[in-house]
C-alpha cells in the first residue's frame, strides 16, 4: 500500500455547512487542501466523502495519517 504525501503536520480547520458534502483528499497531493482536486488520479487513493451533520468548525487531518479520517486525531505529532 502506498503512503500518502504529508500535506502539512497540523490539522486544517474549516467551517462546514450542515447538509453539505465535502470530499477530503486522502493522497495529500491536492492543491486545495484539505479537499480533493483530482490529483489522486492513477493512484490507489480516492477522496473520502463527509457530509456535515451541523454547521460548525471541523479540524480535518492535514498529514493524511489519521486513524479517524477525515478528522485530525493528532497523528501528525508522531511524524
């Protein structure tokens, strides 16, 4: 299994809107972090869909190593 590119070693806070679906980049190559821009094409990676249940600030994983993807779980601290 390929390792994702580490986009950044911190979480990425985003204000999400209730009912809206967001596509989190799992490969780490997107220029639109933390969201997918199709940079994974031709790889084993694919975006992870997340629909917000309420409007709030969400901390998306920036290192792409979270065990709770697409959300940050602090894994970047060990990289």
